[in-house]
């Protein structure tokens, strides 16, 4: 568990990590409850098979914006390096944002795995690691500790190191589940899939209708009682403004005011019928696409 505090040793480590194909990365943030959170640590590993900690590097980035920029430019924006995070959108606030390339998020992977394969109450790292990787009694007390204070305690460093271990193990387990959730369609048992679909579809429709009904009632109650927000729901009002003009008026103004606009217009079948043979004079671009839609056939037993 190398804890690197000086800029030269951090830069040297970043340079070495550039050769990796996959990196597992976590961060710790100071002042995270304020309007000005600061990056405190970057924990990174390039060896998924190492549980000893020798290949988990804890980079102390507090008050080192220039070194953070080097990490972003040499690691985060590098397309050839896969970067694995849990809840990546949070870490990316401090590590390059939209500039970051080749990002894998275990939170998003978990959300795409169906419930029967991943029956968890939530997708927090602690929950997923406990359920999938047999890590129990995980101590999260250091999570809310003061990551802006130096020196860091042994407990904080151990927490940072273990979070990277958890991330690696979780990622590997989720890959296995994602593969199980998406077998080769050429070899799948269609009759089994159909039977399973029929088994749960009725329950799903009933629950969906009740959820929709409850949401509407909750909205009306909150409006009637003047409640803007609860611990679960929030009312948001908005106005949408749409500007419409007649096509003939648009053409008249474009012509009279010499406005230089030119863009394609998608013609509906009705418009094509009304234009008729004159359509050929416009040199239309015709695009053809194909799609497949799954629908449920009506049976004699349907109400």
C-alpha cells in the first residue's frame, strides 16, 4: 500500500501507470459537504489479482492542482486505458469531467443486471461488495472523516486502500453477472424465456399501474397541502414555450430579409402526398432504415 506524498514520486508513479490497460480508481474528497470540495486522495491499482496492497497506490493530491492536471492529461483522457470507478460521475467532477475517456462505472453495470441475478436493496458499494464478494462488517466510519487534515490516520489509509480492493473485486464479479445476464442469443432457450416472461408480466403490469396511481395521488396531496418537498419526493413546476409560424410566412421572411438558412426538413407521408410529383424537383435525400419490434399476439383468452 504505497502512500505517496511528494510530487516527484507521484509523477513517477503516474508515468508508470500509463502502461496499464485497465486501472481501478477511487477518490477521497475533503470538505465534501461544502460548496468547495477538494480532492484529497486518488487510490489506483493496475493489478486485479493483487490483494496484498503492493500495487495499490495512494496518491496524496491535497493542494496539488498541477499534479492532478498531470493525472488527468496522462491517465484520464487516454483512450487506451480503461478507468474503472464506482459512481464514476462523482469522481469525474475532480478528474477531468467530460474530457475523461474510456470510463467504466460499476454502479451503471450493476443497474443493468436484472434483479433475479442481483437481488440487492441498493447499489451502494458497501451493499454490492457485501452481497457479491463476501466482505462483511465493512467499516465505513472513515468515509466521513476529515480528509483535509494531515497527517492522515492509519484508519483513513486502510479505508482508502480497502475501497480500491472492494472496487476491483466488485468489478470482476459484476462482469461475470453481466455475462450471465446476456448469454448468446443463438443458443438461448426461447420457450424458457417466454415462460418466464409470462410469469412476471402480469405482476409487473399490476405494480406499474399502482405506482402510477400512487404517484398521481401523492402529487395532488402535496399540491393541496402546500408541500414542496419530502424526504422522497419533490415537486417541480416548469413552463414550456413553443413558437410556431406558418411555413409560408417563414419563407417570405427568409426571402425578403435575405436570411441565409439551409437545413433538411423531414417530410411526413402526408406532406409527401400533398407535394406529389413536385417532390422530384427538390432532389430529396431518401434514407431507409430497418428495425424489429416485439409485440404480443392477441389470444382467445385475452379479455
